[in-house]
DNA sequence: AGACGTACCTGACCGC
DNA sequence: TGCGGTCAGGTACGTC
C-alpha cells in the first residue's frame, strides 16, 4: 500500500530513468483507472521531454518541459515497472516508451490509482493539492504547526493523522507505527494531546518515515521499487499486522491489540500507549 | 467546516 | 476442489 515512503522510493527510481528523456510513445489499454483518462492525455505526453520527477504527499509529479505536469496517484495497488521483460499482465494499463528505449509500465490490479495532466503553474490550486497539509519531512512541519492542527479536531488521533489535510503522506501503516513509538493511544481525541505528546508524535512521525524511506518502503502485497526490488521496512514493524503478538516495548508481556477505527484496522499496545 | 459512513476494485485468504 | 464471504485501504463524496 503506497504511503509516503513507498511513493518516495518509486520517485527516486523513476527520476534517473525519466529525466531528460523524451516520451515517444503512450499506450492506454483501457479508458480509465479510478477515473476516465482525460481526452488529450496522450497528446499532452507524446513528444514531451521530462524535466524533473518529484513527490508531493502520495502523488508522483512528473514535470514536463512543455509546462505541464503528469500527476500519478498509485492508489492501493499501483506500481511503476521499469524495463519489464515479461509478457503483458492483464493489469498493465499504461505503457510509456522513452527516447532512451526504456519502457515504463503502470500496473494496478485494483485500479484505485489515477493520472491527470495539469499545467504546472496551476498545481498548487488544483483540487488534489489545494488543501493538502505540510510535507512531514519539510521545515513547514513543526511541533507547533502539528499542535495547532490537532487542537482543532475532536476525532481520534488515529483518524486525524490519516487526514491528508493535517499532514500529507501518512497512511494506515505509518500512523499505527508512529503512535506506538510516541506512546499515544490511537483512540485519544486529537485535541486532548498535550505539548509533550505532540512533540513526541512529531519526532516519531519523522523518524519512522526516514527509516522507512531508507528501507525502500514496506512490501506487503504490491509495493516494489521500479526495478522490482522489494522494500523491507515491514520487518521493522512494531505493531502493524502484529495482532496477538508480544509487544516489543513492554518486556514482551503484553499483546498487540487490533481495533477498528473509521473502517480501518488499528494495531496498538494498550499497555504502552496512553 | 468537521465528522462520519460508503463507494470504488480485485486478489488473497478463510471456513465449510 | 470449489465456492461464497470477508478483508485490505486512499480518496472523493454525500449527509448531518
């Protein structure tokens, strides 16, 4: 499930392959992913030279020298595959051919992903980006800004951290892990966290994300580097998908619980997280 | 405006 | 072996 570290890993893989190359061919094998492709999708990509690959939240931004930006969200199961040698998979929906003769495939069995091409200078005001929260690894994300944002909300801290308007890029896995590391009960109302707890949460979020990026993200089912390599942060999970297993923090005495919050599984240790 | 529930989609997995 | 049910979850959208 691509969250920030997984998307970052994909972007770092795509950058050297795409930048400075001309897009020579675009093949769409279906009319839509999550949404229909825009009518001029192929026309806007064809012939364009890639300037730079960036990430914002969980979006891949591919800036073109034409002034347009090709935006991709991987949804739940999206993958970018570089130089695939194997036969076409039924879920290979898009193929991009580059002047370098490299080829990139977009594969997405669940089709929760989406792509859109917009003018680069309108990106900030685009509905997908307009009200996104700060990048958690940027200087704009501070204990103070987080505290102010959490104080405004009365929902559980777990669901508030999943809200991309509060902080951009966290998903279910890294929210569970960050709350565990910070020792905060996921059921706590967001606005009841005190300054010390917000500070711990802020640094836990940053530390977990940095570790996960260094590990190339987490491979559960779908995530891969563009080369097909696995991420390996899943081996460092403290709570995610560890229901019934011993807690790694409290001397292995207590078990990891699993509850449902907002229709999503939350994993935590009720002894260590208050 | 925030909180909450639901839809979207397919593959993996479980129980019978 | 096969089949139906359930779960996984990021985002948008409708409702209150």
